C-alpha cells in the first residue's frame, strides 16, 4: 500500500454529500493496468462500493480518519 492511499476506516465525503468508510484496497501489488488499484468502501446505508484509485481523489474528500460506526 502506498502512503497516499485511502486508509482502512477513514471516512470520505462524495461530491454528492454522502459519507463513505474505506474498507480496504485491492490489487495493491499489481502493476498490470488490466487490474487497477481499487478502493472498496461502504456507505452509511450498508451498501458496498468499489472504484479505481485513479478516480478517488476527484470524487472524494477526506472527512476523518475514523469510521462512523462500522
């Protein structure tokens, strides 16, 4: 994991205003563009999501390093 990757348990706000907690990163040891580094996260409603790390910082803003009750 790289130092600037979103950390497990950190809370982020999507540009829509919804909050999400990062669960973990995938493909962290993969250099193949077929398998991009991916953030897996959960919303306050319990729905799971994942998205490529290269889009993460365009859509999300760090709120806190602590989760909201997971």
